């Protein structure tokens, strides 16, 4: 089991767009601890993406080129009932 810097992850969940803050932070708070280590790593990679990329994936239904990131976007959408 990998140790995660939860303060750093929480900081990275704070985005420049209110719409993203209403998606990413609630998912992190409710579900991050339940994710497998592999999915936690993918979520952390997702946080490294720009706000514009994230917005287009979550709200404009543009698919991420990376299939793992796309699967995480879909999981977040499903769990938060965004779609």
C-alpha cells in the first residue's frame, strides 16, 4: 500500500473553475480512500491536467486521449451522477 501526501492531493483538487471544484473535491473527499492504489495514481495524474482539459472532459464530453484518464473521468461522472 502506497502512502499519499493527502494535503498535497487536496491542494491539487482546488481548481481555478468553480464547476471543477464542484466535481473534483467532492469525489476526492468521498471516494479517494476507497480507490485501489492504481486508481489513486490515475486520479493524481488527472489532477496534473489543465483546467481547460478537465472542463472539456467533464462538461463538453470530449474524450481524453489517455484511456486510463478517460476511465477515471467516467468513474467520477458516474459516482457523482453528472451524466
